[in-house]
């Protein structure tokens, strides 16, 4: 990696360029495109001037122009900007105090997940030109200098991708098993496979792409492997026969429309690693009656549970989820530390 300002070769451990002092881009856990956002935000200042960042309407317009993709992250930055987080960073002469105040506001008042707050801080501080080392910064894989045999054997999401062309031979099958070794199901792999009933996924699987199983109308059985770390938006939307799903520990987010209009879905097990539930994630799940949301959840989109007429959310008292239910008039029950509703035996 080279410094964008002076061209100096940068080592992964650097937090600022040793030549010119410019901040070094960093990737935040759960936000693999952080560096892309940092560079585009900096480009706004270079091309449009610092005043463009201070003009609310102009800045938001430029943000859409520079980052037309990645809606979730762009909305996050836009919302935090409108709530005054960027202005908050500029109000205190002491950078450390300013960052601490901004982070405290996002965690305590807005109830963001910590990695989401760190993503915002990493982007805004880079935009300003500050050197900030996030506690959730991810170093490049080669920074630890592993031995060659270990490095070559390490699986990453893109190590072996199962693509739609690989799925074609299963088009008319009811029960399928995907071979071990695959680490990612590419987007739309089994989209609209109407004959599919059960799927056995490999224990090496790390990611399921966008709409990978959408509109699999007969899909009933699916065990998600413990290795899984990413489920992209719409992955299981409109799977009308899917009745039960257990989300493995390690999943950080249930993205937009992941289980929307799974009209038979009754049981969902959500681990305490999940911190965010996106727009229409469970919209139209008519049979979903009881859902326990752990205290780790710090963001839920307003429409995440739209058209779920029978749903009662079980949550901890005074948690973000509890406040969300009160604000959005969703039925809820308070649970004890043992996960049992207070009025149950």
C-alpha cells in the first residue's frame, strides 16, 4: 500500500505515513469496504474542497455520487452525519476527547453496534485527515507473516466459490449436497429452484451470497454450518416452506430481506453475535410468533418485522430491543438472565 498523498510505501502496522503524516486507511471488522469509503470521502475533499463537507445537502449528494453501491454503509454514514457526529468531532480541540464523545454518543444514544460506530469514526477521521487507530482494525492476512504452508492452507471467503453455473446440474433435483471445500455460494446460485427441498452445505462454507436461495418455494431443510460468517441480503427470501432456521454463532448481521416472506417460518434461533437486523429482514413472516433477540442487537430497521401480525419479541428490560419494541408498538415480553419470560414458570 502507498500513501495517497506522497507515495511512500506503507507497512500494515503504520497508522500514519512516516513521511507526510497522512492517516493510513484501515479495515474495520464487519466492514470489509472501509478503505473504499475512506478513499472516496477523501476524494470529495480533494475535488470539491473542505466547504463541501460542511454543506449538509451537498455532502449527502456527493456521497451518493462517489459511493453509489454499498447502500447499508452509505446510509449509516449519512444518518450519523445528520445526527451531528461529524460536527461533534470538530467541536473539541482535543482529538482524543472529540472521538471519545462521538463514540459514546453513537453507542449510548443511538445504540449502534461497536463495529458500526468504529466504521463511522474510521471514515470521518480519515476525511478530516486525523490518524485514528480503531480497536476493531483488521490487519492484512500477511502482516502476521505465517509460514508458507499455513498461509496456503488458510481458507478465505473467496478461496473456492460455488457459482450459478455450478448449480445448474441441480436444477431439477429435490435433495442436494454441496461438496466440502467450497467457501462461498455466489449470489443467485439457486434463485428460483422450485424443486429444491433439502440442502446439505459444506462445513467449510463462510459466506452465502445475495438471493442465493431466494424463491426456492419448496425448500424445507437447511442446516447452516458453524463456519458460516456472512449471510447476504435476500439470501432466503420467499422460501415459502422454510419453517425453521438456526443462525450460527459468528454471524454479525441479518441483512435486508434475508428471510422476507418466508410465510411458514416459525422458529428462528439468533445468536448473541448478531448486532444488526436490516430492512424487511423478517417482513411477511406470518407464522413467526415468538422471537428471542439477544442483548447484542443494537440496531433494527423500522420495517424489519413488518407484516408479522402474530409476533412477540422476547428481550431484556431496558435493552435496545426493548426500546425498539416500545417505539414501534411491537408486542414484547421481558425475559430474565436465563432467557425465560418473567411471567412464565
